[in-house]
C-alpha cells in the first residue's frame, strides 16, 4: 500500500482523504490522486462513485475498497498547457447516462487549502496566451443569416494556469509544493467539429459594426451524468446577501434571507440563521452581460435577476430561473422570434451600432458576480468596422489581431489583466470574512458572515498573496519584434486599481516602483472607442485603470536591441484605491504584470515615429468627427451619494444613495437597497447629468449599463464627522488625484471629453457624468464595479422610459413615470 501525498481536505458531505489535486468523476464528486492499488475511500457515497482512485482506475470492489483498472474514465475538457495558444480540446457532452438517478446527497464542495506563497511561483516562465476567435455557427447550423450566431456554454474545466517549474530562488517553504497540478475554473466556450474551446479567459467574439450578434448562453455546469456541479467557491458564497437565492431561504428567490436583520420587525431570524450557518451546495446560477454594449435591449443586457440554473437532473428544491427570466424571454421573442430559451439557456441579441471598440463579457448574477467572474467567466467582445486581417483599421495602427495567422505575426494583443491567489493545491483561493465577534454577525448583528468588502488575500504572516495574471497566466512573457504593437488592455480585477507603465528595469522586493529604464507609450482609445488624437508620450505616470476600464495603447519596441526585456508594470496599490495612494502595499508580485522579450527577427515596418503619429492623428480626427455627436445641454440633473456602513470596524455593505438636501450646509446621503422600489425613470433620448458624491474613503468605479457617458466635472465637498457634506464650489482635481486617467483628448474643438462606460469617482468629490439615454424603454442597472461592492447592495435598477413592467415581487408597476 502506498500512502498518498498532500494534506487532508474536508467538505460538508465527504471527507476527502489523501492527496490533493482533485479532478472530476462521472459521478460529479472530487477524487484524489492515489498510487496504483491504493485503497479507495468510500465514505458516504454510492459504492461505484470514484473516490481516491487515479484517472483510469475505478473503485469496483466496495467490500475491500481497492482501485482497479476494470474501466476507464471519460475524457475531461482540458485547456492547453501554458505557453501554447489554446487549440480545440475534447468536448464534454453532458448527456444523461442510462440508469443514472440523482444522488440524494448534496455533492461535496471544495474547501481551500493553505494560501500559496507567491514566491513559490515562477514569473515569465509561461508564454502569453492569445485568445483565438470564438467559433460561430455556420452553414446549416446557422438558422438566421442576418445575424452572427453563437452557442456559448459555461463549463467547469481543468486548466494549466501556474508555471510547471518553481523559481530557482524559491524559499524553503516551497520545497513540498507541486507546481504541476492543474486548476479548476468556470470557462465560456463553444463546440465545433466535436471539439470544445472552453478556456479562461474565453475565446474572443469578433463582431462587425452594423451586423447584429445573437448568442445562446448555456449553463452547462453539470457533470457527465447531468448532475449539477457545486460552486467552486461554495465555501465562500454568502447566503445572507441579497442574492439569487435559488434555494429560496426566507421563501423568495432574488432575496436576502436576512433582510431587516437584526433590528427591524421584518427580520426572519430563523431563515437568516440558516443562511448564515449553512453552505450553499446547490447549482450555480449564471447570466451574461456584454459590458459596454450601447443600445442593447433590456432582455439581452444580462439583468442580474434574469439568471438560470443548468438543466440538471437533480434540481429538486431549487428554483430554476430568476425573477425576470420569463419576462425577458417573452420580450426577446417578441422582438426576435428565433430567440431560443429553455432549461439551462437564454438567447441575447446585441446591437452593434456603436463605434468600434473593445467590449467584454462576464457573468452578472445577483450577489454572486464576484465569485463567478473570479472563477473564470470572462472574455473579450471586439466590435470593429471590419476585421483588420490584411490592412489596419486606420493608417498607422499596428495589426493584425489574433485570428488571421500565427501568433508570431500578431501585432494587436488583447490583454485581460486580473489578480488571483491560489492555495497550495493550485486551486483558486478566495477569502472569507475573518476576526468578527459572533455577536456582530447576522442575525445577531449586521455583519455578513463570509462576504469580504474587497478581494485581497494574505498569507499567515501577513504577506499579500495575490499575483498578476494576463490572459489566465501568471506574469507571462511574449516574444516581440522591433516594431510598434497595439495593446488592448482590460482591467479585469475584482477590486484592484491598476496604474500601468513600461520599463526595462525589473522591480525588486525593496524597489517595487521603478523610475529607470522607462519606455514611453501612447494611448489612442478607451472603452468608448478611439480618441480624437494620440495621447502621449506617457512615461512613468502610467495609465490609471479602475476595474472594468479598458485602454487602447501603442508601444514601440523599434529602438531596442535584440535580447532586451521590457516589463509591463503596475504601481496601483495593493489594497483599496483612494485616488492618490499609488504604490501603497504593492509587492514584487503585484508590481510585475508581464514581460516582452525582444527578438532578433527583422522588423517588417518602421517605428511609430512623428510622421506615423501625425498620419494616425489625422485619421483619428476624421474618424471622431464623423462618429461622435456632441451631447446637448442636460435637461435633467440628478444627485446621488456613494455610501458604506460599518459595525465594530467591519464593513456591512456599500450603497448607492440619494441626497437629503434639507440643510444645504449639512446634506446627507440616504442609503438605498436593491429591494427598494425603483427610484426614477429617465426619458428616452434624454440628455442627463448624474452627480455622485463620494462619502466613502475609497474611489469607486461606477458603471452605467446601456449608455456611454462623458466625465463632465469634479467638485470638492467638505464632509464632517457625521458624514454630512456641503459643496465647496472648488472645481477640478489636484494633480495628485486620479493621476494617469484620461477623460479628454485634443480635438478640432480644442479638448473633447472622451466617452466611457465606467469611471473612477474619487473620495471627497462630486463627480458629474453627462449621457444620452436609450431610444427605447427598458429596465437596466447601474453599480460600482468593485465586484464585492456590487454584490452587496452597491447596485440599483433604473428605467428608461416606461416599459410597462409589473414588478413580479410586489404586483405594482416596476418603473415610475419618467421625470
């Protein structure tokens, strides 16, 4: 008998003894890798469930409990190893096996092992993965030639995320760490020719302006017998929040079982106690949002209460769809009769009339967005005038993007920058609330038991354990030629603000922010599309990116020698960003994003010199002048507040609030909850200004669905110890605040405000944005894009026009008359 390696792992249903490195079995349980002929652990499972056996072995002798080779495991969906662009991988066809009945026991959940010290993980060992183009339906499979159509599913896969070798200078504590183990993630993908493309990040949807895109989004978080898979972070999922709540604790979906607790008469102590003390072992709800899509109908916007569960055989006791799923199904099919809806899927249609730009898609489930996105549910959605396969979109733009040739020929790199932590088993690590007194936790007190206010992970000795990922790889490297490159960068972090810059100097533990070897670069666009002119050169100031913001950059490697190494670096803070604390809490692991290795290959084009910049400037001005219509003066002005609540120094929730202006010198913010009636409806085709007064100590990235806006102004406010405020009349920001953000660029009119869908709002200031609303009625949301904030009350619905909806929860009109 051979003993297993690793640490014991426990979960709510079965104690998984022995080795770590769990993989998946036909029964949907996690199994642990043992040596041949090891004794399998039967536990409280059916005799033929695979527990404790290596792949290819099965526990076929229940009385003795030994692993044998009498049958084979099915093939898993596995993504490529680091350094290889994803090829098609074997698909998982989750058909129901004959004679398989739902397991009466809840499936086991994974509980994180100890946090992995990031010093155990090698940087610049993995090569950058360039996400290929998502395959769309073609030929007989495409029922509607007027649309680009896709069937995209979410599945659980195992993926090679961390480098397979440890760094040469790894500390002694890394001696027992095995870097070869793969990581479970939730991934979007499509099936083509019997192969699956599921990956984190997902393959890229390439769309052409003016040609609608229709996607059937399928929830396939099931095992091979169509039993649902539990959430990767079931141990961290906080059921006391206002969330999807498919188990209906408290009697309702899309509801907090602890609403009103601990003080209000409406507090349901029993329901809240159950939610606070039990794990959610149920199926995973999903709904997908294409972030930044302007002009989308509400039925296709990924409304947070329009989620749905997988089409599993064991859904008894769970509500399969969210409050608004059926309503939006009817609306979608009224507009597009071919829109398919059914168990485990929904179809969304995306307008593509806005300017060419970089969008992205991600999960948007009520109260679970932070966990679903952290698990891997994200991908790019590129909207173009035409795909630049043989010529650039504008003169002077580096091209092509991935999808038209070998990776070595790509000059437009799509880069999703995210921060992640891992446990010693190479599984994604997500934190839980720590250090709260029992009397402060729901239902006795107001503090949620598991929710954390921002994603941040520390080792036992207080070291920041997060690492920077680019396209699902830890600090990868990429070979470049001595030419200009276009970088389409997304800040896909849950909560971290990034300040990106480039240098030939590598940071050290004692010098995490470098000032030597700085390589200049240029910004030519953001989430609203191309700027009216080239911005730059930008040096060590960098570009500031809040979560969900994007920048379109050009960096030129022409002047460097072969063998040079250029680092993409970050000097954003390790913790919450307050608008000016660049570098605070930064570690050598979060300072290093990726590396570009300059090769000796002969360049095919010249440098991004003054002549090329001038030509591109002229093209940008022409493109901007024909595409952008200046916003009219606002006819409606609204005021809101950004708020947070604490109990015994522990965050309770963050809120979007209204303003009590009864005393002009001591105005107050009034918190608003997701469950409250919709505050207002905007008119259609109306120009509005929204002013958001930030009464918290952190900068919040506010995202408004359906529209693009301009940042119109900032005004300082004075805030007293009670949180009351007054306007000072002091306009603008000091140079040290939000340094590196770009909200305007030179244009024919002097300076033009650029359009955005998300922007950071600094503390102690009133930020005003100006926008034009949609030309049709609908129900949308706006929220903070710090995902932990969004999941705990810092999101509200708003209406455009009057779509005529009746609130299914109250039986009353959902939207007030527009004003």
